[in-house]
């Protein structure tokens, strides 16, 4: 497995218990992805979290996509 580079994501066991966060913040990647999934616009997120940049949102999505490629989620079979 190749290691992907994420310049805007950090994992530090001393910050948020090692949960992947946007670099230099305590904002978990999962929070950002969840806000986007809940139909919050990028402009709304950036207004609510002024320490974030648009590039942080894109990198959070890239990170989430890479994480999903690395594991299989339990889903119910389609009918």
C-alpha cells in the first residue's frame, strides 16, 4: 500500500486522542466531512470555522475517500 501525502491533515496522539484533524486546529476531519455531507456549503463552513481554508475542505474529502478505499464497511446486501 502506498502512503498518500496529506499536507493539511495531522494525526497526533496528544491532540484529540489521535483523531485525524485539520493541521494546526482541533477540528476533526470527520466533522468537516460531516458538515459537507449535511449539505452545509463551503462558504458556510468557512464562516463558522474561520481558521479553515477552502483547501482544508478539499483535503478532508480526499482523506475520507482514501480512508474508505482502505477498509470495507459493513453494508446490508441490496435487494
